[in-house]
C-alpha cells in the first residue's frame, strides 16, 4: 500500500509561516527550518512582552507621578500613602495623565490630600 501524506496541509502550514517571516534578514525569510525557528522565537517574545509592557507602563506612570508630586514638596510614597489614607481611589494611569496634561487638576488632588 502506498504511503499517504497530506501534502496540501503541509504546504499550507509552511506557506503560513513563510508569509509571517517575510521581510526578515538572511535565511530567516526563505529557509524553512530557520524561518520556523525565527517565527516560534518571535511568538515567545510577543507573549512575554505583552506582560512586560504592563510593567513598563506602570513604572513610567510612577515616575511621572513622583516628578509631579515633588513639585509640591511631596515624594511619591508619601503622596500615595496620603491618597489611600483619604480613601481617594484613582489609578496611577489617570494620575500620571493629570500630572502631564492637566497640572491644575493634579495640584487640586495634592491639596486635597494635604
């Protein structure tokens, strides 16, 4: 009995990955095994960095809040401690945006926690 292989599905699978690696440098774009490894590694990085992005943004927001709070002689930790003590629930993302784009509103929040 002849050996049965599903060439249509195999070719489609390869074609999909080769399309994804189009535009990469060297053999990554046209050699199947290298392209497959490059694609898989890229997927690993993408998965990891979706989580890292959240950490980076939180760190950026904290730096911005700290810089803005220090204009009013208050450190980040003291400012956040007083916010929590006064039960003012406002996210770091919103606080950072206020600090950059609306300094008057941020000053009002600082005055409220003093």
